[in-house]
């Protein structure tokens, strides 16, 4: 058994990823506040804008979210009239999700805010450090997915 007094949580990959994510997300959220949309909602809306007509499962996969969370977010976006669901012609049990003009306009208006927020966070590192960070994050993502599938 490990003695908790000798464990440094600040050196935990999960803890630091979570901490950095929450701070970067808070930055983006503060900049999105006047648009009445959260970063979580924005990322789903962005995926719908990229590929109009996806089913909810595909949106969840592309956004890196589970299906119940994606459904909840799509419910919010639909109430705000940013997306519209329609029955999938290939599978009547599924819904295709399309972006509305209001949703498309919101993405056009807020994409520069996402880009600026990303640039601001990236400014603390060199391009080489950024590329290394991205490679490591992708490796961690794939590796933890593999571990989860084995367990």
C-alpha cells in the first residue's frame, strides 16, 4: 500500500489534465458568456456545423462525449433553436441533427473567439512544444481507451 503522504497529486497525469482543461474551458466560457452558450454546447454545435445531418451517435464520437451527455446538450441546443432533429430515413429509430441558420450564425460569430482562446493558451509554449504536447495527448487518449476496452 502506498503512503498518501508520499504521493504528489500535482504530478498525476489525470489531475493535471483535468486542472488544465478546467482553466482553458473557463477562459473560453468567460469569452462566450454574452452568447449564452457553454464550451460543451459549443463543441457539439461546431461538430453539427462541420457535418450537417449526422446522427447523435456520430456527433458523440466526433465530440469525444458519451451519448447521454450528447443527447442532453442537443436538447439544450434544440430549445435554443440552434439545431433541429429529424428522423433518419435509413433508421427510423435514429435522429439526424442539422444546424439551423441561427446556429450557423452563432458558430460564425464565435469561432474567432475559440481560435483566439486557443492561441492565447498556446502562447506559453513554442510550436515544437505544442506539437509534442499534441502527440502526447493523442497517445494518452488512445492508450487509456485501450486500457478501458481491456478492463
